[in-house]
C-alpha cells in the first residue's frame, strides 16, 4: 500500500494533509525519514510519526467478504489458477489471509477471508453447525426422494460417515437451494453425484446468517462490520 494512502486510512486525514505531513519530515519507515507519498509500505515495516509508532493495520485481525468469481482458487499452492487473495488489491496483508471455508475453482459466491484462525475455526468447524447455503443448478431434474435422503444423510464415496442432515429446497426441477452443515471436499457436487445427478453451476449465497452482499459484483470485496464479525 502507498504511504499516503496508509496515513489517510490510519489517521483519518485527507491525502493532501498526508502529503503535507510527509513533506514536514516527521514520518519514518524503519527509522528512515520518507517524504514520498508513493512509497510502498511492505509488511513488517515500522511506520512512525514524531517517533511514535502509528498503529498499523498489518497486525490487526482482518475480516473480509469477497464475491468470488470463477477461475480463482482459495489456496495459494495452485500452479495454474490465481488465488482469491489476488483480488484484494488494496489490502496490504492480503497474502496473510486465508479463506474460512473454500470454494472450488468453478464455484462463485461468498468467501470469507481472515487472519484470525480461531474465528475461521468457528466458521468452518462442523461441530459449530454453521450452515452454508448454496444455489445449485443441475443437469437433470432433482429426483423425488433426494430431499428426504439429504435430510437423513447419505453415504459419499470414500467416506465412513453419513453426511449431516442437509436441507434441500427446490426452486424449479433443475435448480435448488441446499444448506449443508459441514464442508467435505466437493461436498455438494458429490452429494448430487450420489443421486445420479450432476451440478452444472454452483454459487454460495450465505454462511450462517451472513449473506453475500448483493452490492458486491463478482471479484469485489468489503470489510465485515463489527456485528457481522460477531455472528461467529
Ligand atoms: N461443494 C462443492 O462441491 N464445491 C464447492 O465449491 C463448495 C461446496
């Protein structure tokens, strides 16, 4: 992040006030006076004003909601696809954030990103029973007994335990809303595959009672509010 932007964000001053401040030579980075607003701050840099450390936002807990587009992955070890953190252009500590519940590369919708491991555990742990709501588009009409079977729990390939009860609501014969309370690998796709159907498109609408902000276009993000953070 640029130094003038950082000062603007952290001290609540205008960009021109920030450049005045810089010109007066009171701002240092790692002990060196810096007068250029365009100077890029790196993680771990210590920024001081008049010898006092400015509370920086790098070490603070960060909570973000992102509208994930197709083509991005939620881990940073994929050799082919970019990680969703690349979309967080103005977030200096973006590469320190992890997804609290991943989506597949071809799934769109709500992804929560944070550097607070305890918080993301509360979001993802099956024991916390936090429902994830998906909009599912299917290749074939949903079979009559799928709703009951999902409600009772089904056995997925290579698993030892039934899936937890999930709530399926039909929108039309090939579209449905599904709430699951765990996050096994490719879970929604595997649940429908077990029913002989195929997911052709998947979108996450909500995690618990936190819905994707409909003001966010694909690829856009925003910080969570205090009350949204407190939902988990
Ligand atoms: N289930 C899936 O199959 N894919 C996702 O991305 C999320 C849930």
